[in-house]
C-alpha cells in the first residue's frame, strides 16, 4: 500500500503528470457514458481495420488533432522565447493552402479534375505554401525581435491580412483540387495510419531531434527568461526569437497544407479558423507559462490532443455543437485551475502543515 | 507652402462637389451582404455587381459584413447617415433587427430584406425578396417520400449553422414531411457549420454511433462533400446503390456529383436574386404597390436514372448552364 502511495507521489511530481491526467480525465468521461448507455464500456477505445486503415475514436482524435499539435510545437517556442503568442497561425494556414491551390490550378481556375490540368507538381505547390508561411513567420519575427513590437500586435497584422491575401490569390473563389494525390496529405493513409497523424509525428520528431542534438532549447528558454542577460552571456537574443517565429510560421504552413488537403479545396474563410486559440490553449494546458521562459514541448502536444479529445467526446455524447463550447469551457476551467500556481501552492502548504504536525507529534 | 496646401484642399473640395453632383443622377443602393463564406454567397455577390450597373442607372455599394452581425447593423446605420435611396439587407441572423429597421423607416428610406429572413414585424420594412427555405426542405422530404415509396428508413441530419434561417427552414420543411411517416426515424441531427470539414467530423461520429442508417440529409453541398469523404474512409457505399444522400444549394460542384449519381437529390437555393430585387426597386420608384414578399423560384434535381414528379432529373445540359 505504501509503495503505491510512494509511486503516486513520485509520478505526480513529474512535469507531464497533469497534462496526461487531463487526457485521462476526458477519456474516463467516455467510459462512464458508455457504461450508463449500456454499451461495451471500452467502445470508445476500440480499433478496427477499415479500407486498410486503422479506424476508431482514438484514431479520430489523433487524426483531427494533427493540425493543432503541429501548431502547438511552433507556438511553444514562440511563447517560450518572446513571452507572447503568435495569433496569426490560423490565418497563415489558410494563406498557405490558398497559395498552394492557386499555384496548382493556375490563377482564376476553380477546378482541377485531372493530373493533366495541374500547372505544376503537387509537391512544388505544397513547398511554396509552406515557404510563404515561413516568410510570414520571418516578418512576424522581425517585428517582434528587431522592432520590439508586442507579439500579439505584430502578429495581429497577418491575423487579419492572411485570409484576405488568400482570397485575393484564389480570386474570391473556392479552388478545388480533385486529385487523390493531393488528398493524400489530409485524407490518405500511410501504411495503416491516416497521413495527418504521420505528418504530425514527423513534425514532432524533427523538433525533438533539434532540441536533443542542438542547444536551441536552452537558448530559447534563456532568452525567454531574460533576453538582456542572455545577450550579455553571448546569445543573440533577437536571432533566437526570429528563428522561433520562422519555425512557428513553417509549422503553420505544414498544418495549412494538411487542412487544405483534408477538404481538397482552398476555403480561405474556414481553413484554420480559430485554430490559433486551440494552439495557445494547448500550450497553456501543457503546463507552460504564457509569460515565457521554461517550456515543456511534450506537455503542449498532449494539450493539443486533449482539446481534440474533448471535441470528439462532445460528438460522441451527442452534444449539440452550439452548446459544446460551454462544456468545453467547463472542462478547460477544471484543467487550468488544477494546474494553477495557487492550487499547487495550496497543496504544498497542506503537505508542509501535515509534515510539521507529524514532526511535532514525534517530539 | 501654405498656399499650395490651400490650393490642394480647394481642389479636393471642388472634386468632392463634382463627384456628389455626378452621383445624384444614379440611384444609390446600399447592400449589406452576409459575407463570402461559400461558392453560393460569392455567386450571389457577383450577381448583384452584374445587375446593378451604372448603365442600368444604379450606384451600388455592396458591403461584405464577414458574418458579423454587429458590423452589419453599423453599416446599415452608415447607409442611413449617407442618405442612400434604397437599403437592401441580407440579414446574417434573424433576431435583433427591430431598432435599426425602425431607424431606416424614420429616415424615410425604403428597405428591402433580401435572401434570408428577419424575425421582425413586416410593418418595419418595405418588402422582402427571398427563397423559401421551408419549401426547399419540403421538396427534399417529398422527393424522399417518392423515392422510398413506403419503405422504412433511418435518417441522419447534418444541419447548417445553428440559428441561421437556412438551417431552421430546411429542417422545418423536411420534418414536416417526416412527421407524416412513422416508418422514418431521424436518428440524430448535428451542426456541421455549413463547411466540408464540419461535415466530415460530424459524419465520422455518426458512422461510429449509428452503424445502421439509410439516408443522410446535409443542409448544404459542402457538408455533403464532407459526409462523402467520411463514408469513403469507412468503406461505406453511397449513391444509387448505397446510402441516400440529400443535399441543398445545388452549386455546380454539387450538381456534378448529382450527375455522377453520388448525391441522389440536390435542392437548389437560387443565388440569382438581383434581377428580382431590381424589379422590386423599379416598381417602388414608379410608385407601384409591391407584394410584401416576392419568391425567388427554386428547383430540385435528382440523379440520372431516377424518375421524379417533384424534381428534375439531372442532365449534362443542366450542369453546363450552371454558372456558380
């Protein structure tokens, strides 16, 4: 018994404990619901092989959460280094998708129905989309790092302009690319996994490798904690912040291509709509301070999938979409409150009290 | 320096006078458009630009309100201040119009409610032009009645954005027909936001919750594409020899899929409304009495090989004639 208690104490101190606990909490809701409904209680967790791909609610969460997870990676770096958020990522996704589709179809063309109608290879369009997102990231980073403009104000520019530029590029029309090769990024499968999950995994792996084999992570945190001190210590703070915004932009571009491929059309008005909020929330749910400094990448990614798990749960419970945000908010409040410094301090205080009582009892 | 500035200012003022004087000959029409959220909406906007031209004697100011109700109210008040000759409103939401409609009335400007509906007393506006969403829903229901011919059916509904008149009307019309059919069972109804991504997500969930269903009713074409994607992924067959998909809007892309036998029935919502609005305005100008509501006629289409007394069977010619 004591060992279980010790074990729990030990794991509850790990930084990832609370984010993981949040996901667990959301999944438990589904088990309870299925039990009440008289279904097989783990039906939320069942997998099937359909059309040669894994199929089930958990796959849905991993699949539909891909974009938010990819965005959360870049957002974590931006938050950590600059102590502010990049609110342009949703619009940048839409811009990347619009540019990609416009290049593939040609300006003013609304439908591509056969490979012979493509103006250029699909990968060129995709790379161009990701590149433009990187350029926007560079612009944002320049404003924040060099011009010292507050991150939210600097990124507000492309938050508003991104979609509008996308609409200009697509001539105010929805551009459809009705090719299986193009659908691959969002609707296709790789081995038995939906492609978006694989793309998200690659994005995560890349960042993990960079953080593992370079000192970028340390520099970013150092700049986030104190940019002046870091500069005096020999770190080019502005360059680090700039780099973080470029990475954030590039990742937004990747997410944009996935989201566009999912609907095989450039729907500038709806692609990535409100996703910047999900990405920021993911960073917060991951136990990261939005004030910058230390960061925990794994926490942010788990945070992103937690948000998607809540959404998928809402669907599974049959909650009307118009009311879903209310329940979502309640769950988010619970998770954030549990992770808040005040609650942590309260538990630390109680523990200290107990210990002092124990010591007093002994003497 | 001061002299140059004075000269420039004077020039600007004179040119302003000139512009206003010139514009006086044209009828100033203010149109507050909902936004640019779909192919349908863009076709509607384009249609207004095509019809209300300077040559036809109009000066059209079309404001894209980007689905923002507050912005729409503000733009209408702008029109009042600038003393437009006619104000045309395509209301984003039904509720919350009483005050501003009263202000238009007090300013003595004729007001036309176009496309969507307002939840306000009809005394507050001059006339309304629009499609009848309830009739569209009913057409879809009646077609299904004809197609099923008494067979039982389990039905899933992917609704449009909650609260929009299209979603309310289409659901109401369809449910009216469904009420006569105890053998029809509506399993669930969920909001898909009128988007393809929304349709995909809702259908992915439906497939898992309801392994057995026969009909999917989608409140617009984009939702229907999403539903088709989700069924493709799950290996579910749809179309003439599979699940029945019913959709609304009948855009060119949607009708392409009806012609291909994927969407079995697609009920149109006609965006080509500007001519009817123009006729109403011309009648008002001539001092004629106009009806309180002018209907923009809608049509329904079904996949080739299906004979129907209610909707038209799709052909290549119909598709070729479709502009949006």
